[in-house]
């Protein structure tokens, strides 16, 4: 993260006098500056050679390598003592092989730049060893390397592993394992010989290539893995092995604390001695290399980024180079055991940064920065605007062996923002939008933060961001978590500018982020709420959240003025949480109003048409259109003046313009599609020579609809009374119904024991919690406020596998030898380690705080020893079963050390694993880590995708690991080791406090918690709910309306009996007859619904404007009004279904709508198909059918077979008839069904231009039932 944040390092001997002076003299005002300068400087690899002595084997070159540089978060203070163990071993090997020349030629390589993404060994391969032809031809000094061996030695342990792969690059190394298995076996054989004759331990070398006992390669390296030089060589297409110290946490690597005093010289000496002897045997082994060809690929290609600025005064495209720019190629896992995985390169004088370790086919996000030479500030950053990343994407896809692209930067000033945490789900915000002061995307802008694509899923996630904007400009920013909606709004708002004036660039940082965000969101919501209230729209839930946020912000103001920062953070974050609840409610309420008006705007169109037909019924099309438009505009004007959507909208008349555009578009599309269909129909008639007339069903329905409206005009009194009834009904329904929004804390009881009063926070699928979860809980319940007194908060972390089917192996050892330095003059390994250490494997480490015993009383499982104390780190507790394996007794407690990942831990207690397994948390599960070998990935995915706000949540029970294979350690150490936070427990001193605080906390929380109050355990989740109130009061009016419509329509049916008969006689089908009455119902529904709503809006406007009926609120603007209107319209339509059906039954059906095969007469089946074909098409069709049937003569794969297919044409009275005869067999052929088939085409009796098709089938074999059944498919 290119964040401008000072970082200072001071040694203890320098800090102590200063601390003492501050204690005595008080605070001092000082200005301290920190500066690290990026420079483009050369680094050097050191290469030495010893030529082999064997006349043949000397041509097989082996490279032994180790790095000699070091790294630290404080680059100027990087002692690198442990990091020098590898090169020290390499020097000792060179000294040995100089005295004892090997059979094969050996190059000794010491590389620099190891911690800068393995840049040293990458330079070596670029100059000496590449397999791809394009790069091999460019080698400066080619080396015919047969094997590369890299050393990565540390001093905390003396056990070495041989491996061939790593995790730095994306390729699938597992498929290459078979090529390296022989190497593992060979070196294990030589290691066994050294153990027998050299006095080394039998497990001094571990085969990580094909590990035994079910241990995965990653288990050998704590916190996942290490980045090794040999991995890069492996992906250039050459065999490469790594010999690295295993089960070593490398605690001081990549820190300023990596000094000589922390190096275990004895372990380094033993590894150096062992590896020297091992390589002496291996290098001289004639059978070292397997006798098969290794198929290894060279994956690396060259990519160049040219950093340019867009200067329109020089060129119309970005072309101005920026020499010295710092270019970053982004990759996952930004640091692995100190190795920076992301590639940083300083551009040359042409602004070009070249990397030769990019993987083919992979896409790399890139960034370019230019720093001020004096201050170190970023003055040019990647341009993500339309003329930057919009035209020149920041990603480079390596789809060619040598590729260059431009990255556009712009002149900028940087602003840091912090505390980017979703206050509802307690996770890092990972989506952002940068805006200018007007709220629009700026033309030039930049932003760097850990966005959604870079989410690791681990506990540590960076919750900071850097914004880059043009100097002297203003900006705003919004952020969210995935698709969950906006959670952060930074606009610099106030009462007069609720949308904010933006922040001025160059301010370096936006302090007190939570506080600023809460106020900005509050001012925006305040303006929206006032606008809604002025239009008569209210939301109880929204207003309650908003008022609570204001109260908390006022408390935060008081705390800030009194410099009580913990209290300030508590109330600022709480206010943000409530306002983040209110913001989507305010947005949803406004959207609710807008959606409601959209529905009625759609309804206005048929309403205008219906009124024109009923009131005027013009025949002249111009008058009809004019009247319809006039009614439409009148209805729109009433909506425009009365509906609040037009008051809260920034551009209200755009709604009308949009509808006019939409209507015209629909009309144009309808006309064009109709004209197209007509043209195609005419073209078809011209081509075929057949002219037909058909009435489409849609046309018939439209005619029936028109007739129905005409009938309503004939019966004016009934139509008027029915419409009036429906108008009053709609008005009544609108007056009695409303949508109530509220927040309910849903509780799902759990049948578990309440071990303490409080609550437990964890993910439902036990996924890692982000550190922000613990920080938020801590700020809420651990302030200096009196209400937070005696509240205990304890986080729990695990170091264990979290992938289904994968088990963790943690090497635990007890040394039995005195850990003194080397004996003077002793070079015998046996004298250094006369007795091998006792060891075992643990499956997990559980990290807890000393306060855990006050929450779950976990210390009840302690048999002997003591519990953890505050600030302790290198101590642990182990189960009795593990103690027996390590030969640790009660007398040893507090005296003996065990080694975990090479670090000594004082054993301060033994616990009973059986008792520990019975101690349950509030969720009814033990404290031990989950056993993921018994959990399925599908279940974990389903639980992760659950929507906590939509339905009550229960916690699924998981199986947990046995406590017998688990170690208890301080929680901060487990986190530093690479463990992950899994749960946070909060204990309250009383039930009364717990009830109130949990309810208050849950109101702004979006995740479920397991809580225990008054001895009852339940899963709490906050659910934002809505209900349609008043519906029960509408039952009687709706029934009355339904009966009125039913009675009206039934009367219409019986009084129009003769009219129905006439319609049936002239060809209207039963469905068309029913449509007559459904058309009347539609007219009643549309007129009643729309007119009732317009009257309701007018009444509500009058009551609001003239302050009539104080205390009465009529809200016809939300979706409840839409639901009420649709309810009445639905009742009208449903009430008409029965009369319409009765009317259709009174009509005589005009056609058979389904044709079925006639029954055969004995063995003969003769009938005419229910269609005709054109005279000009008959010959072509029968010719085609003949060819088709002939194709079935030699195939038994279809549904039938044919034989003796014959086409005959007979001339009769100047008219030809066509006949196809054949013999056919029907599948399945074991049924034995065969028949003679004749297809005849002859002129139709009624129309000679059309041919009728006759079928004659005569059964020859097979039973009658099978013959009929199979023929239906054949026909």
C-alpha cells in the first residue's frame, strides 16, 4: 500500500533514556521525519566454479546457490543474521569441495535481491540458463546446467527438507512431482548412510517431495510456505531442488531483531556439516540423475511497462515518459517469509521498467508512481480515468514472449483514509468509487487499496486506502462491501450542503474516518428525510435509526472535546453503524416512492384510452388520439401536483418525457413489426402462388375487446354506478392500508448450556474473522465508560488447517541436550546431539488470552501448573497425553521447554484433554478448532452465502478436533505465527446489562451472534422487516365489491343471451365471447384503480396543505398504495372469471381444436391428414420424402426401416396425383411390426390448387396393439 505513513525504529538503549526523560519532564513537542529513497542501483551475484574431475561426469554441471542479502520492515536496519545462515553454509561447502574436488562441475552461486521477488536468481537465469529458444539465444554466458540446488537455511532447528516446488508462482507443480521423486529417494538414501556412519539423527533429512505419514508439503513450513530461489529456476524449465530448514517459524527473519545473538550456531553448524556430506555423496553419485527425460516448461516471459504522462500540448496520445518511476507488478501474497512477492522495478531513463519473471498467460495488474526527490511524496500516480486506464488498461496480459504496454500516470496529490470497515458486517470495505465535487467521475483519478479481487480470506486485511486526485481539486468517495450496498460516504457535508462540498486534495489524510463518515451520511439522510416528510412520506424505522445516530454523534463530540479517544471511537463507530442502517432505508423509501409513480404512469395510458372510449367514443382517429392525449395529460397533471415523487425528484418532468419516448418507441416497433410481417406474408404468397385469408387470434381478441367496451357505453347508468363503487373501494383500501417498516431482533433458541452471560461472534461456517471484527467489539465494549466496566472480551485464534480433507501437522520437540555452544575443537556431530529429541505432532494450536478463564472457565481442565498471565508470549500448555509422549511430568512444569517451529516455549501447565473437550461455548461446541477433514466444501459454501437479513439464522454444528492433539498458547503469538481469528466472546457482569447492550449492538449489526441472557441461549439476528397493515379491515369491503362485480357481470351475461348467439353465429369463438366480459372487467379495474388513486392523492394533498385533521397521515405514495390498487383490480378480474366462463359456454364451438388419429379397420388404417399442400409444392415434397425414406433402407439405427420405396405420378384429367409406396419395419425391431405404407397426394375436392394427403397402412406382422402404438410415433 503506497501510504504516506511515517515509520520509526529506535533501539532499546536509545529509547530508555528518552522514556525516562518524558516521565520526569512531561510531554515534548517534536517533529520527526522518516524517509526511505527509491533508487535504481546495481546488485551483484557472486559466481564461483570448481571443475569436475571425472572425464564424463564433469560435463554435468550442478549449481549450488544461496542468497546473501537481507530484508526488514526497516530497510536501513536489516542485520540479517539468520538470513545469512544459507550463504555461510554455501561458503563452507565451497571450502570443502576446493579441498576435495568433486566428480561433477559445481558452480557456487551467491545471489542478491532474494527478498525482492527473487530478482537475484532471476538475473542469473536471464544471463546463463533459459530453456525457451527465444531467451536461450540471448544468453550472455550459457551454462549447461544439469541441476540447480538452492539453500534456505535457518538456525532455530537442525532438520532439513528436500523439495522442488513452492507457492510463489501460479503453475501446477504437482503434475511434475514424478520427475523429482527419484531425486528424493537418492538423497534420502545418502542421508541414511550419513546417519549410520556420521552420527547424525535418522530424520535429519525429510523427503518433502513425497512426504510420508500424510503430511502435506506446506506443513513443513509454518504459516503456509517459504519463497525459494529454486522455484524460479524450476519454472524456467530446469531441474531444481531446495534444501531448507523445516518446521522453523523463522520468527526473526524480515525483522530488525535478526541479530547474531539470536542465531543458534550449533544448528547452523550441524546443517552445514550434514549438507556438505550429503552433497559430497550426491555430486559424486554416478546415478544421481534419473534415466528419463524431464518434461519441464519455461513459463517466464518478458514484460515492460512504459510509464507515460498525457500532455496534450506535446501529443494527442499519452507519450511523455517518466524516468525513475517505481513500477509495481501486483501478485497475491505480497510477502512470503520476507520475500516480497510483488515485483517492484525502478524505470530507466526512458520511463521503461522491465521484468523477466512474468508467467506466460497470466494477467498482472500494474501501477506506476513517481516520487518527489525532496519529500518522497507521490506526485504521479496511475490514472484510472477514461483517458488513462479507460484507454490504456493497467493490466498486462502476458500472451507473448516479449511484450510492452504503456501505463498512464497523472500529476496528483495523495490522501490517506483509514478505518475502512463495514460497520454492519465488521469486514473490510472492498469496493470504492471516487467522485469529483459535483458527484461525477473525474477525468483523472487514482486509488490504491485492497479491493475485492485481492481479498485473502484471512484475519489480516488492510483497511486503508490512498486516493490520488489532481492538485487543488475536490473529491468525494463512496465505498461498499461487494454487492451489499454503500457503507461509507465521505463528502465533507454540512447542514447547508447535505451532498457535501468534497475534500480538498493535498490534505494527506482524512482523520477520524468513522466520525466523518457518520456526519456525512447523517447530513445526506437528514436532507432526504425532510424532503420525504414535506411530501407526506414517513418511515418509522428510518427516523428511529437517524435519531439514534444523531444522539451518538453528540456523545462522540463531547468525548472528542474532552480528549477521551476510546469513548470517541466507540460512539463514532456506533453512530456510523446506525446511519449505515438508515442510509439504505432512506434510499429505499425514495425508491419506493419513485417505483409507485412509475406504476401509475403505466396505468395512466390504458386509463386515458378507457375514458376516451367510454366518454367520447370518437370514430375519427384524430379526435380519438386528441381526446386520449388530453385525458392522459390531465391525469399526469394531477399526479404531477399531488404525488411526492415529483417533489423529491431532481428532474421530475423527465418521467413524462421517458413515458412519451417509451410509448412512441412501442408504437413504432409495433408498426414496423406489423409491416414486416405483412411484407413477408405477401412475399410468401407471391412465391407460392397461393393466396389465403386468415383472421389472427390477436385480431379477434381485439375486436372482442372493442365490442365489450361498446356494450359498456350502451348501459351508461350501470357502468357509472359500478365505476363509482370501485373508485370508492380503491379510496377506502388506500386509506386503511399502509406499509410498516421495523427492525426485529430475531431469536432462535438453542438447546445448549449457558456457560456465561454474554454473546459469541463467529461466522456460521467457522471461516476466519477479520481483525476488524475484534477491534469493533473491543471499541464498543471496552471503553472507559462506566457502562463498559467489568465487561470481558476474549478473542480466540487457531493455527490449523481450514480446507476440507486437509490435516495440519505441527512438529513439537523436547530437547534432551544442553543447548550450549559448540565444544571447543569438536567437529563430531554425535558430540553435539548425543541423544535425539523426543518429538510428536500436534494437529492445532489454540490461542487464548488470560481472561478466557473468566469467561468459559477453561482453567477447570488444568491438572497442574498455572494459567496464562498478561503479556506472556513464549509459554504454552499441553494435554497430558502429549506430555507422556514427550516424557514431561508434573515436576517438569515451569522448568522444561518444548520447541514449536524451532522456538522454545515454557510448559506452564498440563490440562486434561477429556475435561477440556466437555467445556462448551454458547454455541454448544467445544473451543478446539473445527475438524475440517469431516466437513464438506459444499456445506461451507452454502453457509457463507446465507443472507442473514432475510431469514432467521441457526448455527450448524461442526465436529471439532480432539484436545489430545492440541496446544494452548497466547493468542497474540498464534496470530503472529499465521493463525486466524475465529471467534470473539463477550462476557457481561449481569443479565440486565447483557440484555440491553446486546439488543442495542444487534440493531446496527448485520451478522448473527449466539447470546445467553438469564440462562437462555439463542441465536440473535437483526431482520429489517415490512408489513402491510390494515389488510384485515378490508375483507368485508373486498367481498362486497367482488359480489357487486359478480352480480353485474352475471346480469350482463343473461340479458345479452341473443347478442352472444349472434356473435357466435358470425364466427366468434367461445374464448372471444368470454373476452367481451373480461374487457368490461379490465375497464372497470383500470378506471376504478386509477381514478380512486387520483382522488386519494388529491385528498391527501388537501389535508397536508391546509393542515386538516391534525395527526392524520395519509400516505398514498409507497408500494403499499400500488399493492392496494392491484388488490382491488385483481378482485375485479377474478370476480369476472365465472361470468365470462358461463358466457363462453353459451356459445357454440366453431372448430375442433385438436385432431386425433381415427381408429384402424382391422389390419387397414386409412385416413386423410388434417392439412393440405400447394399444387406447386406437391412434386417437390414427395420427391424429398422419397429420398428421405430411401435413406432408411440400410440403417437400423432410426425409429423405422424401409424397403421397396417407390414414387409414382399418374396423369388424370390434366391433373397429376403422386403416390409413395414402401414397406417399413418399426422400432423396436424385436416387436416384429412390419407394414405396407402408401402416401397419396391428390387434388382437394373443394380447391384444385390444393392437394390432400391420404395415408393407407396395411399391417403385415406384429400384434395389433404394438402396431397401433408404434405407428403413432411413425406418423
